[in-house]
C-alpha cells in the first residue's frame, strides 16, 4: 500500500519531458536514446539519467537516491505510455486484416492489452519482491524504485521495437 502512494505521487508529476525532481535532467535520457537509436543499443541508456542525478547533490542521501530512480522511472513510464498507445493502434489496424484472413485468430489489440496488464502485475510483484530483500531497511524504497525504472524501461524498449 505504501508503494501505491509513492506511485500516485510520482505519476501525478509534470508532463513528459519535464523533470519530476530537480536533480534529474530528462535531457540525459533523451540524448542517450537518440544517440543509440541507430545502433540498437538503447538499453544502454537505462539508468543513465538516474546515475547522473545520483552523482550530483541528490545522491548524498537514500531519499535523494530514491528520488533520482523514481524520476527516471517516470520518464520511462511516460515514454512507455506513449509507445503503448501507438502499438495498440497498430494492433487494432492489424486485427482488421487478420480477421479477414482467419476469423478464428484472437483479436491482436485484446491480446496486447492482456499482455500489458499481466506485465504490470509482474513488474509490481517483482519490485515488491526486490523491496522485501532489504528486510525493511532504508534501501528498500530506492531498490524498488530502481526495479520499477529498469523493468519499465525494458518494456518500453520491447514495445518500441515492435511499433517501428
């Protein structure tokens, strides 16, 4: 339940491209993604913005570390939502053609929605498990935020590769 409150606070933050934490610079992630787009090494960008944030004044505390992780996680989550909408629309269009080929095929956009919902449950449980590894210690929150960042980034890149 505590995590849900944290998620709501982070998700209620500024719009895409704006920092939810003044120590985090979204331009670092944006630049890295643009520079690695052609090489296909965009996964190398995961954590770069948070690492720069942690290297600054924000990283001097556990709370600051967690805020840096949460800020980059929000950045990836905004991107994931944007890509998800694009790919979902593509699946709807694909579904019309697929139904013409074989009406017995499952509806692609329904399958995608179910997949994404299952992935969200997986992500949340995986990060809850990560939090438990800290036995209630002060590193639990930042570890969970880093987990959310990494899994959300991976899912965004997964969907983005299919939407191109």
